């Protein structure tokens, strides 16, 4: 593209700057939304949850009950 004159370094710099700004604005907007409920980690793949995922879900629940104050759970959907 450079050799054909379709693009140059100034256009590249401008494109990078505007792209970065768009990405950062999108991140900021999405970070304001509540995060998905952690239980969705276990419920969106299988029709019936396999035993190993049931164990993992139970372990997560125990962990959050015990150490929940160390996680920003208020930022998650209920």
C-alpha cells in the first residue's frame, strides 16, 4: 500500500490514534456495566452439567462464601 501511494506514515499514525481512542472508549463504557454472574461459567455450555463442573461450581461457591470480601462482587449481576 505504501509503494502504491494508497497509505502513508501520517495516515498510519492517525489511524492508530483514532483506533486506540475508539477501543479505550469502548472499554470504559463496558467496564461501567455489571459483570456477568459467575454462575454463568457453569451454565451456558451443557444441557446437563457434568459432575466435574458441579464440583467446580460447588468449590467456587464455598470459596466465595469464605473469601467473598476479597472480591468486588457488587460489580457482578445477581
